[in-house]
C-alpha cells in the first residue's frame, strides 16, 4: 500500500522514523526516482529536503491488521 505523507522538521522526522523502526516489515519511502529506508532518520530527512514530488511510504508486505495499526500511528504525518 502506498500512503502519501508530509513531514516537516527534524523532530517530526525523528518521530516518524522511530515509529517505522517498530515494524519488522520492509518499508520504503519514495519520491519520484528516490527511495530510502524510513527506519533511517537521515534517509527521511534527505528525501523530504530534496523531494520535488509527493512522498509516499510503501508498506509492501505488511498484512491488513498491521497496516491499520501503522496508519493510526503515522496519522499526524498523513497528507490531508
């Protein structure tokens, strides 16, 4: 599942990365041709400061129940 997100600032990047680290599944943060590991705070910062296109987190192999839990946790960062 691809989910559009928006993160502003160092603290929010750190919080988002920390949430992602709690999940043993492979996650990807994508924008255009760029793809980083959202479990890396440096990767999260890099993609948001350099992205010229929308940023999506890709949950790949996460089951439905875990995806719903993940969505609740990252709700403050969902693009509205």
